[in-house]
């Protein structure tokens, strides 16, 4: 951790801006953070950033929010940890609150399809640029390259991302053990079993703030994966067990989280407002994001020590390369959905050229992409 005279101010300004401009989901958010804190500001080295990416994949909760919290801690200590998380989350929360109000008042949400048509191709270019810088740092040998490729393939085949992530990490540790200390291999065997637990259903048919808080606290504390995993998680609690929402309302909430900037988990803000107004939005948002601050605070001091031990370093290397494999898999899927015609392909190519050749700030490219999308829709 390093401190600078205006470190806290730097953290606040950066993550407020990202909170308003970071579209596209966790992979895109992390790519934009990489551009800002490694390439432009040089707050940390590639390896340190990569270790933070790996560490956030080990804990549940919204990965990009946890990356923001980690970066804030590295730059400005405990005050930076809190400030970065709040500044990244709050712009999206405020935007979602406005959309939730419109939804409750008028029965629908503003359409953002044209905006996202222009933004998505730019996001693909940003993520590809980040991968091009992070992959050489992560691939330290043939084993890690094989794990990264294997992770990508397994993810695209539909294997659970958590299984792939931990499986890749444990494979690297096992091979490391065979190479260095074969007699200690048996010590690693208990790590091979991952235990799962059953979630207790909510049975009340009336909305109460304490139950709402606990539902979203559980989601924030246990959930791995994307916004679509969040959809399945919340459907079980809010639609099936509690009966507080309809399927259509939940889908609308997920859609809002997907096309607004900042964390996808601001879906919680939308759901909370729909169910219980401003108090519901507050407790739902607090519940889903609070675990991330706690997890990062606990993990932040451990990451430097993980690099010092050959065993934890091997585990972290495995997690890092597996996380990049997952990131590449998500990028491939996003690319197939985003690059749908000649204009979107050209937009991605132009954005990539500007990023690689002139190092244009990614936030400006996102805004330009949205403007292009709206223009194409208007004249289309």
C-alpha cells in the first residue's frame, strides 16, 4: 500500500467518473480500471493488478466493485477502500433509483437499446486491450498457458466458472508440489472437496425491510458469477419462495442492472425500490454490497504475503490465469452478441485502433460509442 498527498482525492475523482461511464459488466469494468490505474496513472504494476483480479475471483460478490475497493485501499489506505467502493457504486444507484421510480410510476423503463448498440463494440475493444497487456504477465510457462486455454475452453463448453477457477488453481499447486516437494502432495488432497450449502427459503408473503436486507445480504455474501447467476439466485428467494415479485419484474430489474453504468448488482436497488420504496432500495443496496467491503478488508492484507510463499504464489498464479481465461470467454460471448453488422464491427475496429495506437481514454470511447449508437438509431 502506498500513500500520496492527494491520494484520497485521486481515488474519489477516478471512481466517481468510472461510476458514471463504466458500462458493459465486470470484464469491461476491470479493463477500464486497468487502463486507468496501470497504463495511465501507474498506481501499480501489471502483476499486482493481476493478483487483485485473481483475489477478487476467489471471493463472492461483484468482482468489479471489489476491484475498485482493492485499488482504493492500495492507493489511499482504509479511507480509499471505503471511498472507492462508494464512489463506484453510488452513481449507478442514483441512476437506477430514477429508473425504478419511472418503472413504478409509468409501468415501464426507458429504452436503452440504441445506446448499447454503440457502447458494446467499444467495450469489446477495451477488454481485448486489457487482455493483451495482462496475458503476457500471467503466462509464466507452458503449464499456466495450458490452464488458461483449458479454462477458456471449459467455460465456453458450459462448465461452472467457480469449478473451473478453483480447479485451475489447484492443478497449478499440485504440479508445483510434484516438481518441488512430492512428499507434501498429500497435504493438498483435502482442498479438492468444495462443500455446498442449502439456502433457507423466505416464507413470508409480506415485504419486510429486515427480510429484504437478509435476502440481499445472503446474495452479496454467497454469490459467484454474472448477473445471470444473480437472476437465478434472486428468483428463488423473491419470486418462488417469498412471492414478492413476478418473473417479468425480476427480468426488468436485471435488464436495468445490465444497461446502466457501474455494478450490475445495482439490480438490488431497483428491486428494493419496487418492493418498499426508498427504504427498500437503501436496505437492499446495503445488503448486497456490504459483504464486498468486508471481504476485501480481510483479504487486502493477505495478498502481499500470498506472493511470498511458493504454495500460495502457485495458487494465485493458477487463479490469475484461470480468471483471464474466464475473461476471454466472456469477451467472446459478448463479441458474438455485440458485433452484429458492419457498423458495429467497424466501431469495434476503430475503437481498438484508437486504444492501441493513441491510448485514448476508455471512458471517452464509451461515451462516443453511445453517441454513435444513438445517431445510427436516429438515422436508421
